[in-house]
C-alpha cells in the first residue's frame, strides 16, 4: 500500500487482512468461552480485547479509510505498536504490558 505495489490488485491481498482480524477476534472469544474465564475477573483480558479492536480499527484506516499516505503510514505504525502491546499483555498477563517498564 505504501509503495503502491501491483500486488494490491490481487484478491487475496484484499481478503487476507479480514481473515486475520476475524481469526484473532474469534480466537479471543473462543478462549473466553472454552476456558470459562470471566472477563471481569481478568482485566488483562479486557485490555487485550479492547486493544485488538483498536488494532482492527487502525488496520481499516491503513488499508481503506485513510485519506492521505501520511494518515495511512501513521495508522500502520500505530497498528504495529498496538500489536506489540497485545502480545506483551498476553505474555505478561498485566494490563500495562510493555508499559510497565
């Protein structure tokens, strides 16, 4: 997208981000269901799910709704940071993830 590649014309390039986002969201919800975890008791899981929704929103801005290249690049970089935050929350089971210092 940033380099205006011809690969953007391929159908799989347009579909794959939606498949990845849906898989991440469904896996979070299935984890809750099968583990019988309470979101209220596990605040780190609340943070992880909210961050996942932010990540999906940033992906939408990056790939479709960003009006300028600058907005799209910023959303892409912010998405990378949010993804790293999600991973750090999942690994540490802390609501602050890598922000704990």
